[in-house]
């Protein structure tokens, strides 16, 4: 690699470990309409000032450069991205003026019912809906808000759009293990992917006792009939006999997937992060042209080989809602 990155003749970016980087996750707000206990405290959050948050125009300008450097897929996240106004405008611009091949959104689903039509029309390719429980009281306990029915309505509405790739993300922990069969069952009658993702010790849950975290492989014990489809990569996919959809396991803790990581992140306040768990950040705000390209390539070079979550909590001083989960 040269002093400012590893790239030649329009080829995709590679980091110093030779991983190809083509996927950007961008947080468009740190605000949220829920307060999931593992992600945010109920009170005392210091929000970014509005002036600190990247404007849509800034995001689009950055993403044009990201495209030139080889990024082809963008995930819009937060905080809760749908609490910010005008997301369809952003989706359309990412597709049409930045030429991104795949634009997806991660949401808690609460505001999805009324917004999904506009998002699909704008070109959204897929939506990941986070859902840790199907039980109203437990939803209230986990998210501190009584909005399960809104989240389920959002999911149902999303499933009306056949062209949309719908995934449900569930984080199994000690408190919802009894529900994983029911949650996986969402894939029975609909062509969606249910993904179980290990909780990572960062933000509020960094201080939780170890017993509350659950290796996602526990899930496998509950589904002896699961047949593995794809053993490699970040998500391992399984077929659930008789189901229209599939089940995925994402094991950042127990089976480190860093070797297959193709992603970089931009925080709501415009900092480039090579890894969710590292302290290193590069501010992209106010940079233009060659200076901006160099900063991005430097960030990619700094992407660490892996995390150390099995030894200690995340190194990042940030919470998930700021970085973008
Ligand atoms: N608000 C949206 C949502 O909940 O889908 C998008 C942002 S949220 C930070 C993105 C994802 O990060 C959610 O699926 C959430 O469950 C996950 N998440 C939050 N804290 C986490 C943690 N400590 N470990 C693993 N995943 C986490
Ligand atoms: Fe909000 Fe998503 Fe964090 Fe829950 S996980 S508090 S929905 S940002």
C-alpha cells in the first residue's frame, strides 16, 4: 500500500489485510423513538446538535466519492433513521445520483408502515427490521416503549412489496431465548430472512453480566432440523424445513467474522470508522476533492484486523445509536 491507501486504476479499495471494501453503513441520526436497554440509557443522552449532523447534501457528496472509490452498497441506519424527515429523498439520491447498486435501511419498524411505500418508490432494495420479541410486555421491558404493534404493522406492510428484501434481526439474550422458535417461525409463511445476531458488549450493555449474553450457537441447539446453506462470510444461512424464508446466524462474538468484513462506517456527525469497535475516527466534514479521497483511503488503511470483544468490552467510547448499528 502507498502512503494514502491501496488502490489502483479504479479497482475496489482494499485494506492492508487485503479485504475488499465495498459496503458503507451510514448513520443519519443519533435520535431514536425507542430506548432499547442494550443500546441507550433512558435519560442523560447527550444528543448531537442539529448543526453537527451531516446534511443530506453532505451525505450525497460523500457518497459520490465513496462510489468512485469502490463502495457499491449503502445501509442507512441510526439511531432510528425514520425519525429523520425526507429519507425517501436520500434513498433516491443514493441510487440515482451516487449510482449505488444496493441501498438498504435498518429500522425498528415503528414508523415503517406509513413510510415504506415512499421508500420503495424511491428505490429502496431492502429493509432490516429489528425485533427481539413478539410479546408486548417484553417489548416494553426491552425497548421501554409500548410499540410492538406498530413494529409488527411495519413488518407486515414491508412484506407486501415483493421486490423488497426483508430481514428481521433479533438479538437473542437470556431474556428472550424462549421466543427464538416463534421468531424464526416468521420465516415460515413469508419469504423473509430471520437473523439472530449476538449482542456485543458496548454502550450500556458493556457493563452487563456475562450470563446475559448468549452465544448464538445456542440457537442451533433449539433447531436441530436447520440445514446449513452458506457456511462462510459474515452471516451463516440455514434452511428451515418447510419454510419460505431462511434463518441466519451472525456471530461477531463466538466466531469472529472480521476476516470477511467488507464494511466501513460513517457516524451521524461525519466521522469515518473502519470498525465499530475501534477508537480511531477520521472526520470527513468540510473535506473536498483529493483531500477527502485521501482521508477515506487513510481510514481504510487504519481498519483493524479484528476486534477483541472476547477479551474485553468494545474499545469505542461511542454508543450504537451514534455510530449506526
Ligand atoms: N434503530 C434501528 C434499529 O434498531 O434497527 C437502527 C439502529 S440500531 C443501533 C441497529 C441494530 O443494532 C439493531 O438491530 C440493534 O438491535 C443492534 N444493536 C444495538 N446495540 C447492540 C449491541 N450492543 N450489540 C449488537 N447489536 C446491537
Ligand atoms: Fe433505537 Fe435501534 Fe438503539 Fe433500539 S437499537 S434504541 S431502536 S437505535
